[in-house]
C-alpha cells in the first residue's frame, strides 16, 4: 500500500534540509528554502541511510570473542565478525570497561573519540562518549583538534585568545565597505565553505565572496594551486612553494621596515617585542636580512612581486587572511604568527576592513555577521582524572607508553592504553602515516566502536555497536557561525537494530551504576527540550527572543537577526589598549613572547621565524621525492563522511581518488590523463587516477582526503587515501599539531592489473 510522502526538517554539517520519506524510506533530501547556495553533498544522504554498508546488528570480532584481551590484535581488519544480541554486546562492553579500569586504572581507557560526528546538540557522538566515560570515572582525552590545532595553542600567547581562528573575525560587511586589498594566503577555496561544524541554514560564505567580487576589492591569492581561486573572483594568483608562506610574509615585513612604510606608532603602543623581531628581520644577529630576495629563493615568488605586494598593502586598507591549512604543516605556528606580525607592521589591526583574519575559505560562516550567542550543546562534564594528550599524537601514545613529550610549556607522559572507545569519527581518515597507525592500533587489548556504517575504523574494532543516523532520532541543532536554530525531527525508524548513542550509553551507564550522572534523569525528548530552553534563555538575555519549545518544534526553525553594528576584530583594543587590553602578559600583541622564550623550544622561537620544514621542495630529500603532496579537503563529502555516497563516487576515477598533477610533471613520467598511478614515499604507497591539471603548479601533486582507507597492511593502499603518505610529526613542541601538509612524494605509472577497491564491501558476518 502506498503512503503519502512525508517531510521532516533536519540538519547536517553540510546544510539544513527536509527529508522526504515514502513507505518508511528516505527518498530525497530537499535543501532548506532560505539557503542561497545549498551543497550538492545532500544528494548522497538517501542512499547512505539505506546503504548495504549499514551495520545492522551488534557484532564482535571472532578472535576477540574467543580469546578476549589475549586475541591476535594483528587480525583486526581481517577477522570475521559474529553478530550478537544487544544484551550480549552491552554486557561485553560493560565488562571490558570494568576489567580494564579495575586492572589498569581509568587512565588505561582512551576516550578521545575525535571526529565531527553528526550535527545536533544532543546526539553528538564524541560529546556523548566523553560524558559517559567521564561520569564513570574518567578517561584519557585529546587536547586540541586536527583542523587548527597549531593556532589553538599559539594564538593565546600572541593575541590572548584563539577565537579568531573559529571564525570570529572582522565581518564581511566591514570588509565590503572598507577593504581595498585582500591577500588570501592559502586561497579561498569554495569547496570548504559547503560545511560548518554544527550545520548551517545558510551557506553564507560563498554569497559574501560573490558580493566581494563585485565590490571592487583587489584579491590576491597565494597558493600552490589555482583551484583555490573562486570562479568569478578575478583574483591575482601567486603560485608559491608549499610550506613557505612564512618566508614570503617575512620578506614583505622586511620591505616595509627597510622602506620606512611600517606604522611605528601602532608598533609602539599596541605591540610588545617589535625591536627584538626587527633585529631578526634585519639579520642583525645571524647576518641574513630577511629581505625580498632572501624570501624569493625560498618560496619561489620573485623578489619584485614580494616587494610590490608589501608596498601595495601599505598604500591601502588591507586584510591578510590565512586558511587553516597553512598551520597544518611542520612549524605551522609560524605563518599564523607572521601574518599577525605583518598586519601589525601595516598598523591596520582594529580598523574597519583591515588587519588579519583566519578561516576564510576554510569553513562556511567565517566572518558572517552574527550575534555572539551560543548554539545548543550538551556538556561532556569534567573529566575526573584530568588527563589528555595533544590530539595528533595518538599513534605516539599507543606506541610509546611511558615516554615523555613536551607540549605548550609542560612535560607530559604518554599513558599505557588498553581500551580505546570511539564513536562518531574515523582516525583512519584524519590521522597521518596510516601504516604507522595500523601498527599502533594493535597495541590496545580492546577497541570498541559505535558507527552507522562499516567504515575503516569499524572494520578494525573488536566490538561494534550499530548507531542511528541523524534521520533516525530527534535533536536540535545550530552553529556559532550561522544565524539559524533548527529542529531535527526523526524521519524514519532506526535501520536494522541500530540505536542512538544516548540510549546505548544510558544502558551501559546503568550496568556500571552511573546512569543518573549520565542522563541527569532525562531521556532524549527531555534533553532536546532542555537544550533548546537553555539556548533560548541565552538568546533572550542577549536581547533576541525565542518562542517556547512547542512552538519552535512545530515551526522547525528560529532565526537570529544580523547585528546592528559591523564587527571589527580588536576594535576596542585599538581605540584604547589600556582600557581594553588583550589577554597576553603585556596586554598587547606579542611580536616577541617571553613565555615562549622561556619554554626553550628550538622548533618554536619566541618571534615569527623561518624554519625549514622536515620535508619541502628546498630540502635535499626532494632529489628523491621531487613532488610536494597537498592533501586538500574534498569537494564531494565532509572529510570521509559519505565517501560511499553517490556524489563522492561520481567524482572518483577508476573507482579511486583523483591524483592531480601538472601536465609537465606528468609528461616527464610518461603519465597520461586517466592513467592509474601510484603515489609513494618511504612511508607508503597509494593508487589513484591521474588527472592532468594546469591549475596545479609544477612540483606539486594534489590528492583530496576522505577516501575510505583500503589496505590489508601491505602495499599499496588501493583507494587513494593520501594519509598513507603524510608525516606523523607535531608542528612543534609548542602546539604538537598535525603536519599533514608537509610531505614529499613521487608519482609513477602503475603497470599491470591493480587489486580491486574493497573499501565499500562489508566484512564477513556470521550469526552467534
């Protein structure tokens, strides 16, 4: 019997939408009516909800089920799984947590569970995982993130806060009205503006950039690939060697200093340590002036272009923006610090349309005019053991228990992890040097994973619990970068025997005796209402009334107005640095940091500096590995989410990720467009489909991330996952961030038949 189509509002990280349901199945996802530039990624959702890759029932790795913690851990990813009922699965998880905590302590449980999870204030898997583990005694967590981890720990030393890297920068209204030159280090790639953490009702960034293109602003894009220049922007493209933006910025700053174009008044009243940094720029101590000619030899941009760009910036109101990708490199702290210092030398920080910004071209909603009020979020609660590691040092922790590490002025010791608990993320996407991670993954006695699909991480777990998708539960969502608050209504019954993470953890907490601490006496419906009510209270206190919950749930959406005034970053500080000091030791912008100097880190000096990366095109190792790998964010999915969806699969070449390289580099290697190639270095090899692209500068190869890791532990990785090639090295001892953008490789034609891609085949399952 046919039932009429039903419509249910919801939200994803790639945008708000309405799910269309027919006979209990999602048949379409219609974009939110108020979204001017909806993401095509939405098209993948119906197929993914009903994918044969869905995990239908709880499953346990066969070897672990027989031998528990004594099983062969190298069999992870190869073993069959035995499907069990929910009570059996929950008893196994609860028993393992109790055993590991009892034998080894709470700090033997790793609950970092890093990943974007799903949009929604309640059903955010990572938050729920940590709330469950915290309420049960604690776990080892992760500090920072992979997206902007270097900036997160550097910026408080320099400007007293890391808020600007989250998107709280001078807003687009101010830029359109006042900016005359916009220098975009790392580009303004619109593919990244499809997504924002927490979801968005409006894809605003693309619309603002389109308006900027018509406003007369001169855009200069500094990037190794012209693909980072939005279509229609008519920007000037300056190709640059990857990882050398700091050298270019230093060369510009030296030009301003040498030609007396620097703002001495601003540097004196609003900055601390300029004299020490000026000595470095002039080469007073090392004998090497950091002039335009010096910079040109490093970054491949000619000296005249560097000097002229500096002079042009000094003549007019200039905004200097850095994408997040610049700080995901060895010494990634330096381009961010150098960009702030360059803006300080120009003296335009705190002026409308001037200064510096982060995140344009990295995420939707950066600089979107929005009142500064919170979006709905459940608290994970305090971690009783207060222990965490730098987020990107996970493999180090698993491989090197008991070893010490330096991090932001302190020394820590890696714990000895025996149980890993992961939900809502895929470390076999976002971590570096995945072959090394495979070895590290064999260390814990037990790995528990919640997931909706048989992802690479789920396939390498011991116990797998099937989780619902967004459309199989109720929630309320919104982002701090978007003006909309949206109802997320359950559209279909849970697929198979999947359950939402909240209910899974509630039952586990009941088994362990801390259900009340985890739930606070609320079920899903009560929590959705409570999160809305607390958000509404915050909005009303800021002068923005919201309807009561029942009316909101019926209408499905609430909207914040644009602020009355333009937001200008550090405007009050500029007007009166004594009355509105920054949160730094001096209250001013730290061009030389005494705190960082006191740490004594050779890999992070106390002022912006050029430090050669471990791998770059100017290194001796480039003779063996002559191409610099850029592992960009994909246009057809969010990280690895929806890689098995139709939009992502349509963009693959020979069922693998595309490998983009300059035609000249391809010609010297005998590679034609569409060929199957191997990309390789000493860390690993992956296969991909060659795409010849004149927009990629010579000496560079671009592979977007997100291909589901497909390897049996041998060579090569079959699907085109670039993180088998990236280096697992901290940005510095200060931030210990990800250095994914620092990687040298070579590319060669693949001869003969290649093993088929098996990433989208579920593992072998047997009944209990």
